C-alpha cells in the first residue's frame, strides 16, 4: 500500500502545471466533503427503519443525536482520512526531493557551461544533450555530469583519450554516444560495455584495429553505428556484421 501511495505521489510531484496541481487539491477537498457527507448520512440513519431521522424540530434533532453512529461509517471516515493524509504526505515528500534534485542539476548545468559545455535542455528542464568538444574534462566536470541523470546524447572532442574515460561512469543513461575523431583505444571502448542503454554509436574518423573492433562487436544492443571516414579492415567489419546482424552500419 505504501508503495502505491509513493508511486502516486511521485507522479503528482512531476506535474509542472500549477493549474493541474490546483485541480488536484480541489479534488482532494471534494473527496473529503463527499466522505463526510456519506458519514453524516450513515450516522443519522435509523437502524430500525433504514430512513434518515428528521431534523425539523428540536425534539427530532435530539432524537437524531441519540441514534448510535454506525461502526461502518466511522471506520469508513477514519480510513478515508488516513488515506488522504498519507497521500498528501507522500506528495509533499516527493515534491521536496524533486526540488532538491532540480536545484542540484541546475547548478551542475551552470558549472558545465562555464567550462565550455554545450547543453540542451528538455521540456522538463533536464539536461538531454551534452557536447563536450570545447571542454577540458576534469573532476569538477565529471561530478557535474553525475547530477544530470537523464543525459541521452553525449559528444566528446578530438582531445578525448583514455585519460578521460572516467566520464562514462557519470553518464550511465546515455543512448547516443559520439566518439568521432577522438583518441580512443580498446581500453576506452571496453568501458562502453557498462553503458547498457547505448543504442547509437559514432566512431567517425577513427583508426580502429581488429582488436578494437572485437570490443565494439560485443555491444550487441546497438541499433546503429557509424564508421564514416574510419579505417577498419574488411575482416573486422565482416566479423562485426556477423555478431550484430540487426545493427545498421553507416560508412
């Protein structure tokens, strides 16, 4: 039950429109009003006749007050109140966590941009495409990238080498990776095996040995790979096609 409330709260916390949040609050108030009305109706129900006790005179009002409240209605009111309280708690908690996460990501984006990174933001405000071709990758930049959890596209520059391979640890969510004209080797390419979501890879302009291609061939989840202006032996290319028959190759 708590897991269901948490998932609902997270979905609500992700609503960007204030109008939708306003409608949600009004919905909660409406549900609370309906539940109270149902409880009052059941509490004032005469258990002998099944009809509501009349409230037209002081005497009838006193008679209505003397009727014992229904245990069922009391339980319903308590359960409904607890449900709303739990839901509101999870909503507030999710919003607080989301606010802290957004602030950390915006600070990280500002830091990365100050170092020359070109970053494109999604509609939700997340860093989606990061271009590091004009950056000098250091520890501060790697730490900033860790605060951007939904990066889909990463582009590195010509100076990217094995020394900067640690940047891949900060972009586990990347789907499109461009290593064109960089200085990578089999060691760097081997780190790509940890990127489970990687489906598009660009190796344009690289001089790839057969050993390098053996590592690339292990990326069985690839949907598309580009070798434009890359130097690859025919034997290595045939081996790649054999191990990745569903991958689209651009040369």
